[in-house]
C-alpha cells in the first residue's frame, strides 16, 4: 500500500512539473571591463612574450648557427659535426619562431574574444607587435630578463656578422 501511495505522489509531482514551465535561472555574466589601448597592449605582452626556457632555446640556436657558419666557411671540407650543430641550431630557432607565432595568435584570439573590435589584423599592428613574441618589447622586470635580452641582441649581431663572413669566404 505504501508503494502505491509513493507512486501516486510521484505521478502528481510529474504532472505539476509538466504543467508549469521550468523556472528560469538568472544567468549573470560579469560585466566586461572597459580597457584602454594601453591595457590591451599590456595584456598582449603578457600573453605573447616568450618564457625563459624559450629564450634560452633561441639563444642556444643562434649560438650554434653562428659557430657553425664560422667553422664551416673556413675549410674546404668542413667536419660533419659542425654541420650538424648548424642544423640543430636552425631547428632551435625555427621552434622558437613557431612557438612565438602560436603565442601571438593565441593572444590575439583571447583579446578579440573579449573585445571583437579591439584590433584589426593590419600591417601597422603587425609591425608594432613584431618585437613582442621575440621578447624584445616591454619593460624589463628583472636582471635576468635584461641579461637574456642583451644576450639575444648580441647573438643576433654575431649571427649577422658570421653570415657576412661565411658569404665572403665562399665567394
């Protein structure tokens, strides 16, 4: 008998739920903060800047490529080890650039998701944000950041000089 009573109560409750529409839960979204252009660029820098490991990989790649170019340009038959170092350095630099592109597109996606009209993909924006994924833009927060940035700039100059030397020796 108690079983039938429970069943009728369940049926009555089901009929009442079917008769009345379900209660609408109030959906509240947090209000979006209004950001100025400076805030967007700071957000972009925080999302697109490379980490310490990525910068060290980039520095190692530049160093390996530069040393390989100088060593390979001198003799007629360069040792295979120097050529392998050059290929490994190129792979490090390529990996850094690919990761930088992914960080760049992720940052743009997140900013435009919150504010669809924030930035248009124009050449002006591309040139303004070019140094950020390389880690050469923004305020320097620590001595380690300053050291990595200066070392990167020196190695880019060393790479350019080694390229010129290698091209002059081959011709």
